[in-house]
């Protein structure tokens, strides 16, 4: 019986080591196609959101955080793997950022932390070049 318990613990330890090594304690997560909202007691690891963009479109990001401890990093990479945006969220952050798509494809929003406590929310929308031109024309009138 004791030997069985040792084997079971060894298997569980191996699964933890071989997993994605992401620790989420008491995390509530609300995800829609255009947003990600998380509250957590402790978060260490990485989350990803994939957004398809056409060449010439702009990805608008609206980001807010309320962290009691630690930092959360946000990184956006192009389809080629190039970093096009990098932010570090600290205690209380509220910002809006834009990423212009130089090429079409899947852009990756990566949220990571080495250990944080609190909450963050990321909302994003695709803005086509035609929409930006229409807004600019409306402003000029």
C-alpha cells in the first residue's frame, strides 16, 4: 500500500513537471472573442489569445489592471514571430495601444507573469483601414 502511494505521488509530480508549468490559484476568467478578463489570487504562467488581422488593419487594445502584487506582461507578436508590442502592467494601469498589421495573418497576444495577484482586463478590436479613413473624413468635414 505504501509503495502504491509513493508511485502515485511520483506520477503526479512528473505530470506537474511535464505540464505547461502554469500556476493559477483561485482564478476566475471571462473570455469573449474580443476580450479577456481575469481575477486571481496568484497567477504564474502564460495565456494566449490569437487574433486574425488582414494587412492594413489595426488592432486596438484597451488594457487595465489592478495588481496587489507582482507584474503582468503583455506581448503582441506578428505572424512572422516579431514582437510588435510589449507592455508591463504594474499596480494600477490603464492604457490604450494600437498595433498596425504590416502583413496579414494570426497575431498572438501573450499574457504572462512570474507571479502576480490581482486582476486585469484586455479588450481589443480590429479597425480596418476603411474605418479609419471614414472617421478621418468625418473629422475633416
